[in-house]
C-alpha cells in the first residue's frame, strides 16, 4: 500500500499506453535511469497487463501502477497481478467500494466537489483531478483546498513540460501525471536517451 510520502517521492507519474511489451520494458529502464521511481501503465491496450507483468519482472526497482481502471473486472485483473497502486479517470460507488476493500492503493478520478465527497465517503485521501487543465487546473485545485483541506490530489490531463512544476508547487498536490516524456514518437523510435533526459528533468527540483 502506498502512503502519501511514497506518492510524493514519485513526483511525476509517466502515463504510458503500452502497445509493445518489449518497448515498454525498455521505456521503464530509461525512466528509471532518469530517476523516476514509478510508471503508470494504462489499461487502454491489449498489451497492458502483459506489459505490467514484464516491467515488474524485468525492472523490479520500478513501481508499476495500473492506470485507467474503470470497472470491477479491471480492478480484479490488476489485483490478481499483485499491483499495489491503481488509478482511475473517474469514480463510481461500486468501483470505490471494491477498491476500498482491495489490497492496493486506489486513486479515483474526480472533476467536481461532489466526486471528492464520494471518494472521501469511501475512505480515499488522494484523488486524481482529471482532466486537470480542462476542469480548471490550478484554479480548481486552489478552490478545492478550501472545503477539502485534508484531500491531496494527483492532477493529470493537460500537464506538460512547461506547466507541471506550477501544479507540484500547490500544497494539496502530492504528485502529478503526464505523458510528455513517454510520447508515442519517442517510444516508437526507441529514443531512450531523450526519454531518460526528460525524466531526469521532470524529477529535478529546479
């Protein structure tokens, strides 16, 4: 189970759409060399679950998170793999109830105050603001800090190389998600050195 200190140490979760298992393993190695301690592999492709297994096996120092978990079946699949961190773009009462009882840390997606309240009702203390920039970005996070002073957020969606540090500077942001360092162009063309450099830049505090 992840605590907030773990999540804060991840800083930026690279959001990966895995099409090729071998390339995803090489990608994980490049991110790790760049100082990233976690990789979020989304359940958007047929290769996703196999890629999660392969990264866990071949790059054991890398924390593997499951992304785009949207229903109970997908939650069961990642639990069966032994994944201990999962994220969703949204939240439903059945998914939150199942996730609260599952042996993993679950970060539900929220876009409204009502969804934050629903997550809190199920014992969640960290939510994923998604799609972050489309629903108000930094302004939204500042607004949510008033009624929800104990809630932490992982904003994802629209964050990039130029704006992610502004999000991380907010006191209620524990980490953030982004894909600029794992773009399909970089991965498809095996530009591992560039990926490593972008990861190192993202992990830099300056």
